[in-house]
C-alpha cells in the first residue's frame, strides 16, 4: 500500500476514525442484542461477532490505503518487529488508537441512552479468567500473522482476512477475541456483555501485545520482508527493454 | 465506473429496481422471521441483517456499472458534496429511489398475504427513540465514507463493503441501520418488526442525510476527488513510447 | 467464460454434479437442523440459507469455467432470452439438472438414515400458498438479473452473487427462495422442513421460469448482449502496434 | 502458486501452524458455545460452522503461497491422484498435519481450563453413526473438487471456497463436516460437542480419504492438469517479440 501521498495528520485521523468505529460496533451490537432485544448470551456473542467481522472488513478496505488501517497497537508492534512500519509511525498511531477506542465506547453508549438508559456507562465487572489470556495471545498471533502474510502477498483480501479473524474469533475463542490492546481498554467502560473488568483488561493488553511480537518473530523466519512472491519489481539489468517487457505479463 | 454508455432512462430504471429490491428484502425477511417462523426478536433482526447484507451486495454489483447503484438519497447527497455526482443526476435519482422503496414495501407485503394476511399493510407503530437518531447519523457517515473511499480506490470491493456496512449495521447499531432516507419512508408502511412510526421516520431521514453530508466534508479533507492512488492514467510526456511501457506493469 | 475447451459430456457432468450437490445441501441442512439438532423453525431456515449460500458459491466458482454453472432451468431459460446460451445447450443441460436434483435429494436422505430413519423419504406435505408464488417470480427475476449483469461485466464476483441471492433469499423471502424449477421438483421427495407439496412445486416451477423470462427481457433493454463495459477487446486499426500498446494498461 | 521460494522446513511449519489453528478453532468454538454460553445444540453447531469458515479462509489465504495450505491429508491425497503434488511432499506434510491437529485440540482445551475445567480433555463419546460416513465421503469429494478446479483456474477465490465448503458443510451435512482425517483424529480428544468417539473417527478418516481419491479421479477426467483455461503462458514461437506483446493484455 502506497501511503506516501497522505499527510501524517490524515493518517492519524484515519487511525482515530477507524479505532473509534471498531469499538463502537463491538459495544453497540452487544447492547442491541442483550439490552434491547433480550437475546440469549450465545445470540448476543453471535451478534457481536458478525457485526464486528462486517464493519472491520469495511474499515480496513476504507482506511488501508491511507494509514494502513492498523487500528490496533498489537498490530503496530508486530509490524515494528518485521520492519513493515517504523517507530515514528508507531508513536503517532498508538495514542490515537487508544483515544479513538475511548470515544467509540462513549458514542456507542450514547446511542442507547433512550432505550436502555445512562446505566450503559459503567466500569465493567465481566470476568475474563486466566486461561482466556492464552486465547488472546494465540488469537492475536494469528491476526498479526494473517496481516503480515497478506502484506507480503500484496493481497486485496487483507480486509476480509482481518475482519474474519477477529469477528469469527469472537464466536470461536475462549476470550471472545479482543486481540487488540486499545479495544481491551475501551471495553472496561461499558455495562454490556462486551465489557471486561479492569485487571483482566490489563492482562488482555499484555497477552495481545506479546501475541503480536511472537507473530512478528515467526514471520521474520517464515517470510522475511524483502521477498515478494510473484510481485517482484522488474530488476534493472543489461538486457534490452523489449526483452524485459516480454518476460512480464 | 464508466456509466456514460447508459441512457438516463436506463440509469433511472436501475435505481428504481435496486431501491425497490432493497426495501423488499428488508421488509420481507422481517415478516418471514417474525410473522411466519415465530422467531424471537433477536433472530428476527439477524434474519433482516444477513438477508440485507447479501442482497444489497448483489444489487451494487449488478447495478453499479449502470447507475452507480446509489439506491439511497443520503449517498447521492454525500457524492454531491464530494463532487462525485452532479445536481442533474441527483434530481433524476432521488425521486425514483423514493418511488422504488414504496413499491418494494408493497410487493413485500403482497408475498405474505396468503400466510399472514392483509394486516401486513399498516402504518407502523414501532418507536425509534431519540438516541437512535445519533446511530443513524454515525452509521450513514460510515456508509458514505466507505463508498467515497472505495470510489477513490476504484475498488472492486465496493459491493461487499456497502452490503456489510448496512447489513451488519442492522445487528450492530441502536437504530438497526436504516442509513437511507427512502428506506425510512417506505418502512412506515408495514406492520412488521422492520417498521418505523412516521415521526421517527422523518427524524431518521434528517439524521441519515446529515450523516451523508458530514461524510462528504470529511472526505473532502481526507481524500479529495482528483487523487487516485495507484490507478493514475499514464501521463503523456516527451519520453519515448518504449520507456513509458517499461514503467508500467 | 471460455468453455469451448470442454466437451459436451464434461459440461453435462458438471451440470449434473452441481445440481445434485445444490439440492443435497438444501435438504441436508434442513434435516440436520430440524431432525437431528431439534432447532426451532427459524434456526432451521437460517441453517438452510447459510449452508446454501456457501456451497452454491463454491459450485459456481468450481463449475463456471466448465459448463457456466447454470444448475437451474430458469437461469438457462433467461440466458436463452438474452442470447447468452443456445437451444442446443439448453436441451443438453435441463434434463441433467432435473436428474441431478433427484439424485441430490436421494443422497441427502441416505446420509440421515442412521440418525433419523427411512422416514426422511416421503412426498412432502409442506404448503407454499399462493402469495409465495409471487416471491418465487420476483426472486428468480433478481437471480437471473444478477447473473446476466455479471456476465456482461465479465465479473469474478458471479459466484458470490449467485450464492448470496439464493442463500439470503432463503431467509429473506416468503417462499424461502427456491428460485429454481429442478430444486422445486426434487424437494417434493423429502419429509424435512425443506419440502414442498407437489401442487405447489408445480406452481413454483412455473413462477420461477416466468421470473427468468422476465429478467431476460428486462436486460435485453437494460444491457443487451454485445456491449461490454470496460472489457472491450482492442479494436484492430491502422495505428502501429506500439501505439496500441501504449493505450492499453 | 509458486512455492519454490520456500524451504521444506518453512513449508512444514506452515502446514503445522495451519493444521493446529484449524483444529483449535473447531474445538474452541464448540466449547465456547456449549460449555460457556450454554447455547442450544443448533446454535453450538452454528458457532462451529461460522468460526471454522472464517478462520479456514484466513489460513488458506495466509499459508497458501508458502505450503499450498493443504492442512488435510485427504486433500494431499487428492492432489497426489491428479498429479498436483508429489509423494515427497505428501510424506513431509501428512505427519505434521496430524501433529498439528493434536497440538490444536490441546491448546483449545487449555484456553477453557479456567472457565470449564480440566474435564475439557477426555476421550469423546459422541457417536457419528454409519450414514454420516457417506456424508464424509461426499463432502470431502466436494472439498477436493473445489480445490482442484480452483487450482486449475489459478483462482484467488480458493481461500473462500475452502472455508465455505467446510464451514457451511458443518451446518449442512449429517456428519457436521469433518472432511479431514487429521481433524477426525484430533477431535477424539475433547469432551465438547465437537468430539467424535474413536471408532467413528477411524471410519471418518477412511471415508474422507476415499472422498479425496474419488475427487482426484473425477477431475482427471473433467479437467486434467495441463490445461489451464485463459491462464496459459505465452508459447514461445517464431513471431517477433512485438507481435507477442500485442496479443497479451
């Protein structure tokens, strides 16, 4: 993705808008199912998973060409390990990711004030016990792995891959797939089923960051940065221009 | 999308057919779940969300090359703000979008007359209170944002992005995602769970239109119209044809 | 799709295999949900819709390059009206489509003999009353419309469009989306929730065939066969080869 | 897929990582729905189906360029029959596929130890009676067929096709879609709804392997290996380079 055309302010706005919208849809779908439609817990989690899969796909498609659509400090860290991003970018992105998430949980709550009431805002008491931290580590490792491999392939499928890894992780893992430190922090501030109590949020933040780091190192071995399969730029050589053309297609 | 090949009558027919089909599937899936299959409210909303995601994707894929597949006055307005469409087109599209929606809700009701009865036609009494208007504003802003960005990218993923933004918004937002003034009007005229009482429909129409306008202005800053990343036509210059060829690929 | 490479026997085998698999998954998912898992009717229909969407997408992707993956006499008829197929092909395809469907419902039943018993085979008594015939007409019109438009665009999305039109039509229309005469016939021979009583099957066959014909005529006006937007072959002209190359990209 | 760039160790790591993750998500989504959220059996199967569809798609997209992303001995066998892979590769892949699956079921159980307890590890007693073995044969035949055809087409849709064939097979077939001998073995070692008792696992392994073989022979007739539709490399001939260029586009 060639993002050189955009200013760092535009990129930070993209990361902010995307991070806020991601948290918005996670919290909002949970409040809709559980608070308004009185769904069973499993249908509530299904709502969150499908809604997140859909909108996260859209966010990556929409913002990818601008900022790379990390929206997730653990992804930014993984791309630091592989060399796909740099410290300057990381320092610009991570604060607006966290800020976006907090705005997102606030906006989501506001849209339910008329139907559920102000009690949507609360410090969550939902427990996420120790074995689910392992799920966060493994799941974030898969998420970052998918992103790194699809960057290597210069693939158009990265949006769907990110959306499905997180969204279907929500209905597929013991932690219901946060896989994202800023999302873990933001989800402390809701009374809905998407919440997480503060201590467990800290553990999720640690586990998902380590998952990103682990993926970064695995892919430094599996597919290091310079090698691009089937997408290599034509190497300048001594052959005539015409021969070079003949081998491209 | 190069739509110059089609006459304005063909384009208006495409907008009419698409708008009618969009409302048809929203109302019909709700009647099927709630009126025929006696599903719980949450499963009813899930039916509407998934069915709308699927068919709206199909409509955009099918009609996009002909009319641009707006099917939504708020999208037409957003594209007016960014300069991606013009007033003449807007004046042609918006009336047939509203007309299509009304035909769509009528046809949907007709297909349930044998199983549910003529009471499917009614002025809806379903309330959509004030905080859900904010959800309409925010959701339509996301929808229009996705469309504008994917137009900028000349992306093939626009159909899936539109389908998932609306369809997964239905299970992900406090308003169950109308995001479309003509849909809000049409859904007044059904007794099903997809309905909306008249006053709230007016507020939804206002909120979604403002959401489209807000997205238009945001993207005038984030990614204004002339800049097309990676899709630029080769500029004519003084270099030889062969050199030009060598840099393309 | 260039299908000239395949013999008519290979094409007929593809149509047979695809038609059988399509009916297999429709009937099988219904028996699984209703007969084995004791799901509620709405969850049963959701199973059928999602499973059909997924597998029909796969069948079109897999068999499209061989036979065009009609799998549906109403689609074959629609493509006759638009001139996208010919009578000789239609005469070869339609009998194996019907035969495939009958084999499909038989195999689906066999896979449930140990768990549900031989009563899976029966003449269905499920009623599909008159207003649902209108849903069949409208839905098949949409299905054939999507196929014709995506053929015009030479689009890679045709598999997903076909899968989603039918699969999400199952949870989105009063008829639960047969949209296919051979499927209507085959589904007479099952005791499951996917069944249809013989008289209604005949009416569904008529309605879906008319839907295909109506779509064919609509698209003869909206987008007749010779015009391919943005996919036109370079016209031979008097300019040099190099100039021609320079304008392609 | 050009996988020549990767070492056999990298390829085996990819097969191991993918096989483990595939089993992980199947077992984990079942434990989440049934053990933690107390979902009904049908919703439990829906969780497994959707989660598997999503993550398997991601795994194929992510690992396809490295190892081909078989993750399934029956697929490896099918590709042996068609000549798309060789015995040396098969001997390297199959053991790590089985090993990966066993690690995957172990990790999935570990993530539920705090919430469900150590009883997640058990020899399964879930029966999968005789008629479901036919479902395994037919479903694996479809899975391998889809893979072979999409390899022939050099299609980018292979990830989605594999994910949807298996994932929607889970909610669409009498066997709830194992379609994979290593998955059948691994799922012996869980107490969850995704389990299978040892004898039936052996029968599933046999049935799915035969399904792969049958698909291989069918496609040796339908679309043998050398013919690539529309993707043929330019044949070297006596014409000038320029003429060759003019015919490519």
